[in-house]
C-alpha cells in the first residue's frame, strides 16, 4: 500500500445569491470530507429556513460517510423548515441512493436552472 493518496480531495466553494447558499463540491465526498465539511454544513443549516444547494456535478465518488453527511444536512434543513437541493446528473449517484434506500430522501436537480446566479 502506498503512503501517497492520489484520490481527488474535495474543495468546496460557496456563494450566496437571492437567499440561496450554493456549495459546489469537487472530488470525493468521503470520511475525510465529512470531517472537514461537516462543521461548515452545520453552520449553513443552523438558522431558520435554510435554503441550501449542494452542487455535486464534479463529485466522482460518495461513500457511506459522505451519504451520512448529506443525510445530516437534509435532516437539519427539514427540521428548520428549509430547502435542500442536490445538483447532480450522475446515474451512479442515483443508483447509490436507490440501493441505500434514500432515493426519495433528496430533491435532485440535473442542472442548477432554478438556482439564482452569482
């Protein structure tokens, strides 16, 4: 086993437009990501009626910790009367949601058409 991890790391970018916060992720969403991104998503979902978009179009891989991170964000948003959308056109991500029993848990959009521009 190599000491060098060559997997892409997630680099989130964030912008707010029209009351919607858009977080764009690129790279894997896994245990390492969950540890670093989790606290930021907690802040973004702490207020009343958070309106959050997670753009996953540049995410090639999501593991169970990544799914847990997405579920936590969804639960926090729902508890506060907000809205969470995941932007993805990935058939493999949709299969992952289906096989994990989460197919109906998220509002998926293929393109950010209804998301305010920067």
